[in-house]
């Protein structure tokens, strides 16, 4: 049986990381399977250090200097010894059978596993209205519902991405720049181009703890938008990139034009999402959420295009 390296990246997550680590410690692995838990902390200045001390007998603590999420991921994987790498965000909860489900998915021939976490209804209803709306986005968003997005998957991300060590070695790790967002999508896309297979497994009881205020949501989506701008700029000349998004319109010349229009017409996506979830309130929430993302995307697009120049790296 494989050995699992469970990695948590931490930076001032004092409000949530204790719950995250407690759920990881209580989680099960298949019989004969080992697990190691590694926390890579970016020199947190909040209560994180005190919380980590409580788990010091069950975890290995390493440090990075807060230079970016991609760098932190690379440091963590290289410090690990497992055959399978399982990232767990520091603001999530894993179910008791979380890692059993992941190992089962790998036995089906996948090289990368994207976990679709499903929060219990009682947990979902305990969140603020903004938190509940975000929960519905993850439950009904097309990334995990649309069959076209599930077949021949080219991307993996979110809070629980897992992969075989071989994948990391072959694609030479995560990008080191930019220091925010989309590093997981870049990593998984490069892996898919090398022939590695990406699959999705649904796990009831595993979930991210969403942003509970409008300000926190803005910061999250703004940084995601910035990271996505670099992803689009990097692959703007890559024809496979648009195909990976099941994009059929051919008159646009590159992904920059496509994603600009896609973000601009986000209210249409909000309408479709609200119909799937049967919640009118999602129409407004999704539009605002995508607007925050759009601000980050536009802000970073020019420096991203400059950074990557005219070629795909």
C-alpha cells in the first residue's frame, strides 16, 4: 500500500487550522497504508504557532518565507516521503474516510485526483449568508456538475488536490511566480499535457470553510483573478488550452479575448447557476463574486502579458 504525505500550507490561519489538523489526525487510511502530516508555515504572526505546538507529536513542521504558494508547495513536496501527495488547505475539514476515497480513486488509474467536497446540510446552514452562497457555488458549479468538464479532465484544483509523486517529478513542480492563485491549475494542465490522467472523486463531509464576509470574499476572488490572468497569459498561444475549457467559438484568436468576454458576461452564468441550484439569491451572489474576480483579472493582465512576453513558457 502507498504512503500518503498530507500537506497543509499555513499563513495566519489561526482561526481554522486547529480544526483542519484535528480532522486530518482523526481521518482513516486504508489498511497497510501509512500517512505523514506536514505543515509548511509561512512564519505566521497570529495564533498559528501555538496551535501547531499542540499537534507537534503528530505532525512535521517546516517553514518557508512566504514567497508564494507555488514555492511553498515545492518546498513541502520535497520535504515529504510519500508516494501520494495530498494537499489540504488550512481552512478545510476532511471527513473520516477522505483519504480512503482518494486512495480508491488512484486504484482506478488516475494520476491526479480532484476532490469535490460536499458539506453536510447542518454545516452549510451554520454559515453566514455569504458563506452559504459560496457553499452552493461549490455544490452546483459546472466544474463538478457538467459532464463535459468531467470527461477528459485537464485541470485539478481547489482545496484537496492530490497526485502521485511521479507527476510532481515529471512536470518539475509548481510555478514559482506569481505568488498567488492558479498554481494548481497550471500544474495539473502541464501534467495532463504529458499524458497524466486526472479524475474527480466526491467526498461527503469534506469541505472548505468559505469566506464569511463580503470583504474576505473580495480579497479571495481578487487574488484568484490575478493568478488566473497569469495562467491565461501563459497559455494564450496554446490551442489545447481553450479546448480544455470545452470552448467551441472559433472567431476569437486567443484565450485572453475569450476569458475577457466570459467574465464580462458572468450574469449569464449566474442565471444558469441559480437555475441549477434553484436559488434566486445565487444570481446576485455569483455576479458580485465574478465582478471581484474580474477586477483582479484586469489588474494583473497587463503585467502578466509582459511577464510571459510573446511565447508560451
